[in-house]
C-alpha cells in the first residue's frame, strides 16, 4: 500500500496530497515489533513497487540499466529504514521520529552527491506540479519538502497509534489538529513568500527556444542526416528571431556529431551556424553538443589514449555559447550513471552496459558549476544539461556565480511518450522557485517551455511537436537564501544522523 500511495502521489498525478499519508502502512509495520528480516522484505517490496511504478520508463532507454536502477535504488532506499528499525527502540517516540527524519534526509543528500546518484524520487520533488505550495523552496530547496512530507506522515501515524490505544482521546485530537496545521501552514507561508518583489538587472530581452522533434532512435545520430538537422534548427530559429532577440537555445546534442572544441570555427559542417549568427549580430546561441579535445599527454583522470599511442583525448556532453566571434563551453558535470559514466568499482560491468545502450567510458566533466556570460551582455546563463536539472543544490551553484537565466538543454526522446519527460519538465519548475530565475527549456522532442521565477509555465510546446517559442525574459539578479547558502537543512540533519547513530551504538554497548 505504501508503494502504491507513493506512486499515486507522484508528478504528474493530481493526487499529490496522498504523499502526506503514503508512509503510514510501512511505519505501522515498523512499530509492530516485526523481525528485522521480515521488515526488510516488507520495506524493500514497498520501495521496489514505488521505483518501478514511478520510473518504469527508464527501461525504454536501456533495459538492463533500468532494471538495475530499480533494484539498486530500492536497496539503497532500504538503508535509512533499516537504520531506523535497529535504533528506534533506543529513543522515545519524539526522538525516534526525529531520528527517522534525519536518516531519510541524510540518505537523500548523500544520494545526490556520489557517482550512482539518482535523486529523481527525492520526496520534495512530489510538489513539482504545485510550485504555489512550496514558494519557500527559495530558502530550503526540496529538502524542505521532504521534511514537510515526513513530519506530516509521522504526526498522522502517531494519531492512529493513539487512536488504537486510547480511542478518541485529547492527545488523539491534538495530533489531528497538528496534522491539519502542518498541511496548511506551509501553503500559507508559500503565499506570503510569493508576494516578494524581484530585482531586474536590465531591460527585458526576447529568448527563443527551439524544439526540432528529431527522432532520437532512428534519425538523430544516423550518418548522412546531420546537415539536414542543422538546417532545421536554423530554420526554426529564424521563424522567431527578431530585433529584440538576444538568445537562442537549442537542445542537448542539437549538433548531432562529435566536434573538436578547439577548432569549431574550422569545422565546415558548422559554417551554416556561424552564418546564421553573422546575419543576426545581436544574437547569442547556446546549444548542446558532443565535444572532444586532444592532448599530447594525459591531462586528467578522464583522458584516454588513442589506440595508436599518438596522444590522449577527452569527450564531453557539452553546452556551447556561441556568437559570430566567440565560443565558450560548459561540460556536463552530473552524468547519468551507467549511460554516461561508470564508477570505478563498476568498471568490470562496462561491456554489459555497452551492450544494452550504455557507455564503456566516462565523459570528462566540469568539476564544479560554470556559468556562461553572453557577449551581448543580456544574460549570464546557468547551462543545465538534461539530468542536471534534477539537482537543486547543484543548479543553485550557478546562481551563486551570478547566473540570471537557467537554460535547460535536454533530449527526453529516449524515454518515448511516458511520464518521464513530464516529470522532468515539472522538476524544472522547482529550480525556478529555488533560484528565482526564469527557465528557458529546450527539449528535442518536448516539452520545451518558459517558466517564470515563481514556477509558472508561461509557454510550452508539447510532446512530439516541432516548433520554436519566443518569450520576453527578465534577468533577475538577486540571490536566494538557498543559492547563497546551499542545502543547509540536509547538512544539519546529516550531523544529527551521526549523533543519533552514535547514541544508539553507545546504548547498545552499555546494555
């Protein structure tokens, strides 16, 4: 029941409110004194149901990768539950609840900051289709939403526990009242926060996002069709560019062939792009591409030797900001496990991932966020490439570097027409709120859109449609508390986790 309720509450379902009671059945089992092996089975099954029902579409990209994601993520999610199971009897009801909150938030934080990261099911993401409920994410990020969910579940569970023991007692009604207040107060707070005014850096400029709708599986990377794709991107851009256009955004790998980043202007295949930019001198273009660089010696841990021993090379999933005279690059940092990177301890599985659509070699990456400043002084861009837009704290690092526009470049066509691309777009609404910045999202097959700093979708192009959108966009210069200080809540609860586990171990040894 817990697994099904979590799935039913997840974007883009209209039943979001179920997230506030979804953990009650599993909390009840934990309370009953069930043996640890039986509880492990129950909670693993719960988490597996949630993972499979919510993210089954991952298997459309890579079957073996999807199956492993379901299994591994369910195992990892089991860890905080089992730590809670083994330590809860060392604390009273209140401190046991605080310990559980600490364990889960610590898990979510760690799961966003290692090589097998998969933060798709972070509980705070549940409100992605209701940004009006969580305008206070500009202070807390999605961790605030996770805390909201856990507190509500624990209060309601305590109410049910009291009802079983005492019936409709005073304490029972106090817990019901507390549950109602916990649900309502954050929404009221969200309304207050949304009334704040924002500071604009300069005049508004038009931004154009392009959605070429090129089939990812059969056309996009097929030899001989690259030139037609480039001309299509230019034609769609031309349909919306005007004298007030400062920026055009193309999707991830919009340039569908490998490009030597040090010699882009010499690549004859890219000449139509530079011609387009010369014809529109005021326009900058930010686009996705697969880039590479070559070196005489090994420059980093990502560099790989040429087979003939002539040197080394690195490949990247890149964003390039281009005008008629200058090019700057950002290399995707948050790589998709198994598809774009493999942790060192899983290198032995590289041939298996390659066979099922993954990679045997890790892309090189930027070690930290790097913004891209336009040469026409219109925007400082936060270039989030696909999967990176799910990482709230990481995207906020661009704002810390003075980015005033978030550009998301993605290709969600790998997942076909499923909930995957809808969830992915919805998460972008939370990034807008956390940073109080406009989002310009260009997706190869959809959904391309503009999102205002309050998380409202202003324009969008739906799935499987070709076209371009133009929107007048302001660059908001202020830095939110979350952008300035990062995920403070997660760090605080991580410290508490160490304290709780330490106390539990001490009491166990003392006994």
